């Protein structure tokens, strides 16, 4: 909930956009992982430093920071790249660092905004497989994409289609509404 909705309500793990005060909004933000198309990594820093910084800023105990950052990078398949500067990484590897960073605070939900838009087909498949694995652990992964062919590769994924901000299709119920 970076911005408040202009209509309707957003609920995340018991928090409501209509009832959560500005003072308590940080509690929600800390439990929502965000992954962007443009990675938003810190240049001149290693993969490990990019993940560790989030843990440091959010108050993780100092002695737990490096072990957790290493575990997260291992989880996303980058255990051999922890010391690499982000500029030395491929697009897919950079996105994996961004995902590890987004997972740092054990979020309730992982939001991904066009996370494969800057990636080649192989890296895209790897990122989607990673999201699928993360979802299998019980975490909600909500990904925005305009690439329906990409989503069709995962027929068991729940598909929600929006038109002008209105839900027009939900594959879980196969409800179709005319916009």
C-alpha cells in the first residue's frame, strides 16, 4: 500500500486500506515484498550487500544479517554470486537478487510488477519457476503482466484479468464479466 486506493479497499493480512492509519502503515509495508521490472538494486554493491542492507535497515540483529542474506541468495539460486557486484550480473541474476531482497522481511505477500519485462525467455522461465516455488511454500505471489502467453505456461496458476481497474475474469471461478 504505497498509495491509498482512490476507490474500493485493499486488505493485507488483517490490515485494511480504509482503516489503517498513516502511523501504522509501516507495519503493512514491512510485510509486503516488492519486485519491480527495473530491479532497483544499489549499484556498486554486491548481491549480498543489497540483501543485507534491507535486513540492517529493518532492525535484524547484526549477527543474523549475513547468514539470512546468504540463505536468501541460496534460495533464489545465487549462492555462487554473493560477492558479485550487481553490475556484473545478468538481468535474470539481478532480478533474483531483487527477489531475495523482497523476501528479506518474511512478507505475507510478494507483489511483482512486470518482473520479467526486461528479461530474455530463459531468464523469464527461471523467474516464474522461482515464483511458483515461493508460492508453494504458502506465500501469496501476485504478479502483474501484459504477457498472457507467459501465464499460459502455468495452467494451474490463478489468473485475474482487470480492465480499467475492474475485475473482469477470475480463473478460480471462471467468471467472466463484460467490461
